């Protein structure tokens, strides 16, 4: 009888030990599951916040682009109004060729002011071309009709630049040094550069003047290099992801 009781007692002890071990394992599993759930909850919250931040960033960029597009339309409208004004004045003065001269010079001064206030794209060369026309008209080196045609072409070129995308060569001041770089111009909205050693960046305007900013972020550098590669392959339209390098521009 005592042996039977001892066997039962040992059996119960072993069973209790087994149950206790299983309970401990279950408790540890539950704790691990809770920790996993908490980590997933945290990851979900962070992902949602990241998504919201991305949406906010895209909305800001959308607003920036809409603002720039509005300014571009205003710039084109202003230039066309200047052309219409010149056209009307020319109609009045057309009976007297010499009467065209002051009108042409005024039109050239207006265009020069607009060029100086616009994006830093070949400013010196464009102003030099306008100054050459002024000099020719002032010194009667060309007829008023010829000066008018040259001035008209300069205005149409100014409008064309607002719509044109392309690659160009230009000397810019970077890090206090003048450097010849490749320029990717997107209308008058963005001006991106690439140096011979693949440094990239964009034109930026502060309260006083334009300057050139190097891009250090790897992802943004790859985005700009991809744009240059596309432009070299004559791909000038399509969807491109780029840093927010939108230029603001004053108009007269």
C-alpha cells in the first residue's frame, strides 16, 4: 500500500513539474508574442507617419510647382504684353523710320531688365547680345527696320526659354571658383548643374542673388545624374524624380 502511494505521489509530482514547465514555456511564448505585437504596432505607426510625411512633402511640392507655373504664365503674359505694346507703338511710328529708334531702345531696355531678373542662364551672353543691338541702333549701324527685327527675335527667344528643356554648357561660380559645367535647364523653373567629376547641384535664389548649391545626398545625386543621362539621350519629357530645386523669379 505504501509503495502504491509513493508511486502515485511520484506520478503527481512529475505531472505537476511537467505542467509547471509547460506553463512557464507558455508564459514565455506569450511574452514573446506580446513583444512581437508591440514591435509590429510600433512599426505600423512609424510607417503610417512616414507615409503621412511623404504625402505632406508631395503636397508642398505640388503647391510649389503650381506657384511656379503661375509665375511662368505671368512671365509669358508680361512679355507678350510688352510685345503688343511695342507692336502698337511701331504701327504709329512706322511712317517715319527714325521714329522707330527710341521705341526699339526702350523695348531693349525693358527686355534687358527682365533678363537680369530671370534665372541665371547665360545672363552675360544674353545681355551682351542686347547691348550689341542697342549699339547698332544708336549708331545707325543697322536700319531701324533691321533693329526692329533683331529686337523682335530677342523677345521671342525670351518666351522660348520659358518652355524649353535642354542641356547646355555654362561657367558658374562654385565654391568661390569659376567652373565650366553642364547645365540642365527645365524651362525657367529649374537649373541643375553637373561638373566634369560628377559633382551635381542646382541654382538657388536667396533674398539677394542666385547661387549654386552642391547636392550631398546620395539619392538626390542619383536623381540629378539620371536626368542628365536622359537629356543626353534626347529624352526631354516624362516623369522624373528630382530634389526640390524650384526657382523663384522676379518679373518687371
